[in-house]
């Protein structure tokens, strides 16, 4: 006897999948809020992402919970304000729901000045924006699961590449979004039900080749690429009254625009008045410490934090090349030895393009180490300019 293969969605579970769901819920219910622990929709997203391997799904969820804490995602919808330049020129937004009740996101990729936007916001702001949008979609999906019987399996995203050319290609942006795509897969599993790429020019495939390795196999299967003749397919997937008029549907914004600029943003070239200056913070370079981090070398800065709620703030810039950065906390294990607990994941930062800025709230006292890591570079040493502040609880700044 061979059990019939089921989809793994609510209402379509095999006996083995239902057993896995029950065990997974039992294992993780103390880790997540009660409303998520009781939601089959939520738990099955993690199980499907790991092919119903309970231990792998649990490990994935544990890492995601740690990441949520690091990035303060539980409050990001209240705490983060989308920068004006992104609202106006990013040409990306949720425009409503599909006929099945799935969140619908439109991205007019062909009219986005990626370089202009990346020269106008700090990398951390762009990262927070991407997390903000992912969290917004994730909360919408959870809410929809409560309010409808429809089995909404993820959002529908449509990326329109009309007008896309060499002018739209900015390598730091490609690298950044490739990294964010991996982050989505690891922390927001099954967020995407389908991605429709329309009006794809030949040059699109060069961009996709750079991002594709970061996609899981499940995500790759959800990508549908059309050079043309896509309208009927989109209407079928979304519904004519829900689909913007410029994509073949009937939906227009409040002003009657078929391009829905009032919702999505107008896109286009970013005025240079938005650009961050070379020293894009309200401090002179003289206030920065300067050090050279050699090839295959790193620099660690240790800080003893006595008061819970203290905030570590950092700003740094490198000359000519990037460097990796992260924070770990020293903790004693049961054997009396010291372990390194990652609290800000070490990753490469394009600090040669603009100043990296960020902060981390220390919930518990202890020794925290800021690591500037250049061990990945066999040839290039890095000249690093940095400023670190330890801000006591309740204080906005040391200044």
C-alpha cells in the first residue's frame, strides 16, 4: 500500500503529514505565540518548506525566531517609517487581493532607478524596508487565514520589466536583493505562492542568473516568466477586477490611473537631491576612528554591558572595498567554557558605497563583541572608519 501524495496544505494532508503537524505543534508551541501555535496554516508553512522533516522545520523556526528578535520584527510595522524616496520611486506595493483572497503585490521593475535609491538610503534602511514589506504580507496572510475558508497559500507578486535595460542594472542592488531573497526563504517560508515576470527582455536573464542560486527549489518552481502574451494568464490567476489595468485587468487607482501610481509610486529617476553625501551622517570624519584591517584578518571590539536595555550603535565606512560585520555575545556553557552567541549575523556590508548604520538592544548584561571581518579577502586589506556608541537605557544619544 502506498499512501497518496497530498499537497501539505490545510484540508489536504496525508496521515503522515497530519502526524508530523501534530508533533511539530507540540514541539514548538512554547516558542511562538498561542495564536500561531494553534494555526495549522502557519505551522504548515514551516513543514512544507522542509518537506515535512520535523527536526529540520523546528531548527528553521528556531533560527527565524532568533532573527525576529535581532531585527525587532514584532514591532517593525509600528516602528519603521518608509523613507519618502522609497515611497515615491521604488514603484512597489500591495494593491489589494486576488480573487482567491491572496495578497497581491505589484513591482514596476522597469521604471525603478535602483542606483538612485541605493545612493539615497542607508543599507540598513533598505533592509528594514524589505523586512517591513515581508512582515506586512505575512500578517495579512495570517489574518486572511482567520477570516476566510479559502486556502490562501501565499501572495501573488507581479514584476513588470517593461522598459528595463542596462540603465536599471546596479550590481550592489542585485547582490543585496539576492541576499534578501535568501533571507525571505529562511524566515518567511511559503510567503510566495507565485511570481509572474512579465515583459521580460533578454537582459533579464542575466539578472535572474545572479539571483537564482539564492532561491530554494520550491521557490524556483513558483517563478513564471513571460516575454509577452501574459494578460490572460494574469487575469486567470488574479481576477480582472483585482488586476491593474496596465497589466490587462480593470483595476485603477483613486485618480483613475491604469498604472496605479497613487498606490505603487511613480518610479523614475531619483533626483540627486535625495542622494546621501559622502559623509552621510551628521558627524565629521574626524570623529571616526580609523584602522587598517589586513587581508585574511579581522578586528574585534569588546564591550562590557552592565545595564539591560543598553543600545550598541554603530556607523562605519570602508575605502574601496567591502567588509563583513556582526556582533556576538560571550556566554558560558554547562562545561564552564565560553561560547559565542551570534546576536547580529556576520555578513558582508557594502560600506565602501555608503555608511553602514545600525543598532542592537542588549536585553541582558555581558560582554558583546563587534567583529569587523576581512578573512574572506585573500588580497585586499580594508581601511575602516568607524564610530561606536553605547547608549544607556532611556537615552536617545550620547550627544
